[in-house]
C-alpha cells in the first residue's frame, strides 16, 4: 500500500510538472479577454441607458444575443468563421471569443451599478453645469465602481474556468496540456485530478481576493459586505 501510494505521488508530481508551464497561458488568456470584456461591457452598459430608444434597444439586442449563444459556439464562430476571413491565430480568436461573450454579462453589471446611484447625483452634477458625459465620467461611474467590483471579480473567476474551452481550437492552456499528457501516457484519473487541482488552487485564491474586495468596497445599503 505504501509503495503504491508513493508511486501515485510521484506520478501526480510528474503530471503537475507537465501542466504547470501551461498555467501562464491560461492566466494570460483570462486577463486579456477580461480586459476586453471590461471595455466592451462598460460601453454597452452605458449605451443601454441611453435616452435614445434605438441605441438602448440595439445595446439590449447585443446583450441578449451574446448571452443567448454558448461560449463554445462563440469560439467556433470566431476561429473557424471570422478567423478564416481575418486570418486570426488561435490565441487572438480565443481572447476575442471569451472577451465578447463576457462583455454582455459585464454590461448588465455596469448598467445595474450605474442605476444604483441615486438620481440626485445626476441632478447635482447637472446643476453645476456638467454635461451628461462629464456627469457619467466624473460623478456616476467612479461611485458605481464600488458597487460593481465584487460581481466583476466573480465574473473574472468564471472567465478563468471558461477559458478551458479554448483548448477545443488547439490553444495549449491547462486543459489542452492535460489532454496531451493523457494521450501520451493514457493516465486519465490522475491527469484530470491534477488539472482540477490547479484550477481549484487558482479559483480559491481568487475567491479570497473577492472576499477581500467585498469587504474593502462594501457600500452601506447595498448588502455587499458585513462589518
């Protein structure tokens, strides 16, 4: 029994050593795609609140359309569809797919965060002679950040896990590396356990960060933290 356990530990460590070089790729994909999602989400979220009905409806259509399509389909469409037209490599296509997909979810988070700010803030800024753009940039959005940071952090964790789907187009991140190891040595249980442990370690670490952010940026009256 002791000898078998020792062999399993050695095997598990060997698998981890094979997988660890792929970890930076997963992190890099997640960070870049989430930065794209933040930029698009903020713009779409603001457009969703536009006084012009057509713009608001188009933004709402974008949100519903993107959220209604699975991320895997986004990956296939961008890589095998647009990728052939625009000559996109695997990495770029993966980042675009994850970023665009999550932008729709972040847009709703930004919209709700902006709407949560009391309208008196708008009126006060207007009374000082600020334009609508200045009011959003200097008054509303800085305040709404405190409200939206915790849910944004949760979406970042979700995007980290969903980044594993880009392995389907041959991008070598953690999941793809796990498939490579399994195909070479036919060790299935230990391989996927190692993959799961790596993802678990990253998500648990990020969860602690989220809890810290919820405490730091807690806004009284919005139920985002406890004393």
